[in-house]
C-alpha cells in the first residue's frame, strides 16, 4: 500500500462512509485530473462519472478557470466581507442576479450547500416574524425524501431517516409532504406508456392534492407555513427522482396562494445540469430564495450563494440600534479565489460553444442510457438533463427492491471502479452525472461499465424486452 493511502487510513475520517468497510481495502488516492478523467497515485485513470459528487461542471484543470484563479492569486486570496467589498464578489453577485432573473436581486455568500440553506432558513424565519408579528412561530414544509445538507437547520428540513433520524433530539420540527416518485407511486399510477416515458396515464395529481391538503391543514391551525422548501425538477439524495412536468408549477402556485415563501434548493440542479441555467426556470417559478453551491465555482472551490429579493432585503433595514441586521456570516464569505473561479465558470457556461456541447452531450447521454433497460436488475432509468439515476431492483416485473444491507448499489459502484469509472450510489440508485466536457466515447465507457458491473454483481443475465 502506498504511503498516502496508509496516512489516509491512519488519520482521515471520510464523510458518509462506514469506516470499517473503508479500512478493509486500499483506497483510491486521487493525485490529478484533466477534463472528465481522474488519475490516481499509481497512474491509473478513471472517469469522473458523478462529477466529483455533483460539483464539477466543465472538467478538471479547465484552462480558463485555472487562469482566473492564478490571476486572482497574484492580487489577493482572501479579505473579509465583514466590513469590506471586493472585486470578484461584486462582479459575481451582479452576474448571478442577471442569470437568475427577477425578482432575485440580492446575494448572500456562504461556503457550501448546507450553509446556503441555513441562510435561506434564517432569513425566511426572521422575515416571517417581522411581517406576521414577533409572536409568530414560523413553520417550514419540505418534501418527503428531502436532503438539504448536514448542518442542523438543513438536517431539520431533511426527511431521509437513514441520515437524519439519529439527530432528532437536536432538530427543530418541520413538516413533510409527499413528493412524486412515479416509479413507486402509492396510487398505482406508475404505468407509463413506454418504459422510459415520464408522462403517466391516469394520473390525477394525487401527490399535488396532498400538498394542497397540507397547506389547508396548517392554515386551519392558525399558523400558515412560512416557507416551502424543495429541490426543483429533481430530488437528488432521495434517489435522483424527477418530478413530472408541471408538478413544480402546481405545488408552488398552491404554496404562494397560502402565503408561503419559496425556497428553491438548486445546490445540485443549478448551473445547466437540467438544461436551463436553473431548474426553477424550466417551469417559470422564480423563488424567494435560490440556494446555490457545488457547481457555482465550476466545482473548484467551496463557495455558496443564497439569492433573494428586495422585499426580503428591505425587511432587514433599520437604524443600527434597532438590531434589524442579519446577524449571520462566515469567515470566508465572498472569498476572492472562489468568486474568480465562479466568474470564469459562468463565462464558460454561458458561451455558445458550451451550450451546443451540452445539448449534444445530453442527446448522446439519453441515447446510451437506453441500452440499460434490457438488464433484468434495472427497474427504472430516470434522467433530467445531464443527471441520471438507475434504480437497481431484484425483480423488474415486481419492482422488488434490494435490501439496503445487501449493498447492491455499493457493490456495483465498486465493480465500476475496477473498470475505471468512479461514481457513488444513493442507496440502490446508481448516479451518472458527467462533467459537461465528457466526450461521446467517455459516455459510452460510463454506460458500458455500469452495464457490465450490474451483470457481474447482480448476475441477472436474461435480457428483458425493452419497454413494459
Ligand atoms: C440538494 C442539495 N442541497 C444541499 C446539499 C448540501 O450541500 P453541501 O454538501 O455542499 O453542504 C446537497 C449535497 O449533496 C444537495 O444535494
């Protein structure tokens, strides 16, 4: 085992990782990356098939982002936003506002997805108390299967028992409401015309009805929800679950009608992942808070932003001694290196070449994924733009899932790593999220590594007829 691997095993505690499993094998130690390829300490190459946990946009070592950071390094790496403005953060705020569109015109910078959510939560909480009266106890509604990060506020919004239940005693209470999961629709509407279709027959929008009921019930209790928190178009950690077309518009219309603020968590869906710059733009639903992180810097540096409106901003204006100030901030808020990387990344994202490349990549990605329907252990293939989740099941006819302790997703990802393709499952869902620079040959390799690994690990060799 090489020295770096030994040091890691001796001292590093990895996130979301059972360290007993980790200590059983030699870890892959990444030493460099270029484009969609990562290289380890032995010189082995791997495809970065989940964009380094959903962060990377344009590939590693992008010359323009590297140059922007190097230019900024020659000026200054960091000065505090508590008391001072700085060049790249001001430019970035203006650019983000322009990209997001009205009515979002204020930007609060922080460090990562979780803190972007904390900022939105605290602002929404305080805004509600100021508009409804100081005795109000603002209450939040989020979606079943929600994951919004690992800080206490973000965990309070989360509804994945495996991640969140243990901390119950530390959290504040939020409510959850059904989110659409058409493949496992409890109303038994999951009979698509074709296996890969997103339009479902006979759907009466029962899941939307559930949202409406929840809002009515809360209003009856005399304390309408302060805010509705959601990942637009696609719930990531829930299992890459796309929402059917028009779901977002319908539920946000209901939330608005009940006076709730909208908090859109686009930590994963932002920056072109689902086609538009932001997933909220797909159905024309501007939120009151837009939370961004991961791809903000092209996946280079930890930086986040919470965009909000003039209306919210104004509620925090007052004389010094009124203490209406938003008492929140982080040491590295508005960091110059992060902001420079973000500016360069947005420049690339908005270029014509990048747009054309993404459209071609999406077409290619969608086509290649089709071949996986033939595998008996593939129950569902879900895709929104350049994100896909492939749900592994014991039996595709009955949709019987694998028990989590069977580690089907993990074992398939380990087999993919042996084939030179790196990704991480969410439960039994294998995530493919290619960086935007991924070539057609690399897409083919990602998909064939997945196909071969499913067959090797889960054994089902009898091909099924594509479609139901
Ligand atoms: C939708 C969503 N929100 C928030 C987060 C938390 O982001 P971070 O890990 O940067 O704190 C994540 C992370 O995966 C996410 O997917």
